[in-house]
C-alpha cells in the first residue's frame, strides 16, 4: 500500500475530514505504530538515533529516518546536531510533543484493559 496521491478523491476526502475534525487531524500526525512508539520512547527524554533503533528492534533504519522526519516536519520532535566528530544527533519531543505524554499513557492503559477483554 503506497502513499495516497494528492490528486485522488481519497486524499481530498482525508484532507477535508482532517480540516473539519481535530481528532482526525491529530491521528494523521501521530497515527501509525511507528510514530506513536517513537513518541512514547521520547517521553522519557532525548535519544540518539541508535538508541531509538535499539529500543524499536523491528523498525528498519529507513523507516525510522522517515518517521523522525515526519515528526520533525509536524513540530512534534526536534533534531539537534552537535558540532562533534563523529557527529552527535539527538531527538526530543517539542513542547507540544510533550503534551502527548498523558495521552500516550491513557492509550497504554486503555490498550492493556482492552487486550485483557479479548484474550
């Protein structure tokens, strides 16, 4: 399944819905397993790329890079490059990104309860 083309009816419907519904807008930004798990790890503080990769063993380096870029573009995380050799880069949640912490914790609690019901 590829990216939705910006000229498609599906893309237009998704855009209109996101414009009219704040919940859909938010879900479009942090939706998907990788964005959510990256944000979850970053609620504990700054992390380097390698630390994130070790914390999320099933994600590929390419996918991690793409997701970090998407989160940075949406101002959920910041990327800081330090003038060192070798270069040091850290990622951390922005102020608005840290506002996700109680939401992520509530999702974890809800997921735990729901999972028990379905076992």
